[in-house]
C-alpha cells in the first residue's frame, strides 16, 4: 500500500509540471490556433536559465525562477512577433515547419553554449519527510504547491482581469473581437508571453529533480500535446486535468508495470478516451 501512495505522490508532482506546460501550450493554441511544437524547447531554455543563475551566480532559487519566467516571456514575445505573426494568414503547415526550425535553432544553440553534458542543480531543498512509510522531499512539495498556485493565479487572471477577458474573447471569436475594437495583435503577444513564462516555470521547478540537458523538452512537448488532446483542444480545465491524469498514469504504470512502457500506457489511454469522446474530456464539438 505504501508503494501505491508513493506513486500517487510522484504522479501528482509530475502532473503539476505537465499541467503547467500544457496550460501554456493551450493558451497559445486557443488564441493563435497554432500548435507550437517549439514549446518544449522554450521549457528547456527556462530550466537552463534557472540552473545557470543558481549554480554559477549563486542566485536564490525563487529569484532564478522569476527571472527565467520574465526572460522566457520576452523570448516568447520575440518568437510570436518574428516567427508566427508573419505566418498568421499562411497555411498552418508553414507555422508547423517554422516551429520545427525553431526547435533546431534553440536546441543547437543550447548545445553550442552549454555543451551536451547533463547538468545537475546544486542542492536546493533536500529535507526528507517520512509519513506512514512514504518518503517525500521538500522539493517535490514545493513543485506541487508552486505549480498549483501558478495555475490558480492564471485562472484568476483570465477570469477576473480585463486583459484576461480579452484573451478569452479572442479565443472564442477572433473576428468579433476585432470588430469591437480590441487589438488582437497585442492579445497574441501577451498570450505568447504568458504561455512561455509558464513553460519556464515548469522547467525551473523540475530542474532540481531531473537533469537539465538540451533535448529535455522533446519528451515533454509530446506529452503536452497528449494532454491537450486528452483534455480537449483549447480547453484550460482540460489541460489542467489532463496533466494530472497523465502524471498519475505514468507514475502508477511505472511503479507497477515497468518504466519502459509507461508512455505506451499514456498514449493507450488517450486512444481509448478519443474513441469514446473524440473531442476530448472537456472539448466541444464544433
């Protein structure tokens, strides 16, 4: 029984990180209608920024995470302005190819700057807690609480602020939003900044648990797309719930079956859900 609860806790930790990444991806997709395949590379960049600030400059972990989020928000704005905005009226295939090219640029840039070696964060929060035979580290608790806090803040921002309302309106009807005088280009810019900042936060949070390396975003972006399809394309609640479902599936599957096939289990559940509800758990038929 202790193993089961241990895997549940690990799954919640993974799910909180997946939800952050998927939420950022969902925001961008909901506004631009573009699946940003470079989102995982931006997540990697956020992890590297936090790692370098903590390990080389001795910056406090929380400050490093905030700097990574702000830095990636600026990078996201540049990416939206220089890469995706010129392609808004082009076929979606063009944006897909541009995103793939962006992955190569960012990952190879990371290889040149920091090399192919795996990087490990210096110890951040090493405290261990033993409860009813379950071992949990303070770092994992911090990951879950911080991720859930950021998700709640983002939800409040979308629902309670004027900017959030314009983002939601643009996602629902882009043309109608333009007709009432809202600058949708500015909305695109803000949304991309928010989405990439969430990816940076996820990378900074998981960095002290996992290793940091140039291709670390590859597996994460695949899982993020599984999550947003599972939850329903463009659905914010779907991204959050789907992230935790995938995290729990991976953890429990890895603990009881094998870590080699936990991703197969996740994709299997995705296929099963879509066979029953093609729009995903929270998606709506158009």
